[in-house]
C-alpha cells in the first residue's frame, strides 16, 4: 500500500514478513541483499513464499528452537532474475516431508505462474530453499 500497489522493495517485504519471528532477538533473522523493487506479482509471490517458509520454520524448523536462526539473502543474476535464498540453522534436523503440504503447493504454483523455480534442500543443519524469479 505504501507504494500505491506499484510493487514492494524486497528488503522491506522480508523484514515485515519475519518481524513477528525475530521478536526481541533480532539476531535470529538476518536479511541481506541489494535494493530491489519488485513488481506487484513478483512481490506477492515473494511475500507468500517468505510467509510460508517462516510459518514452517516457527512450527518445525529453526525458529522453533531457542538458538535457531534464519538467513535470507538475494542477488540479481546477469540475466535479470532474482535469486533468493532462505537458510535455516540451529534448529532441529530438517527431514523431507512425507507429502507436499498446502503451503508448498501454493509456493510452487505462484512461483511457477511467473516462470520461476523453487528448490528445497532438507539438510541436517536445517532447511535451505532457493527461489528464482524473473524481475521483468
């Protein structure tokens, strides 16, 4: 709304989505990347994805443990795509789910509609997720 539906700046979007989970310990969430203004559809896909990842981290992942952390970072590739990384650490061992949940399907659908890609890697240290989205 602040940008009159012209899109959203990614750092602000990520900060807002993770604000409830960082609490008083801001060190639990690290957000890093260049200033990137997202078009409305890309901003919506990023917001939905970050919301789903944060919700799952709070229920089952690194944000469910007192010492858990999340790092969100991104770059803009030479071919004009956004490469967004979500990395959890300090929480329980991440295990692949036995089925694709509603949140995962929503992420895959909104990202796929934009001709983007999403990859999940359930590592011992925690979930790592990579999202690639076109910027234009």
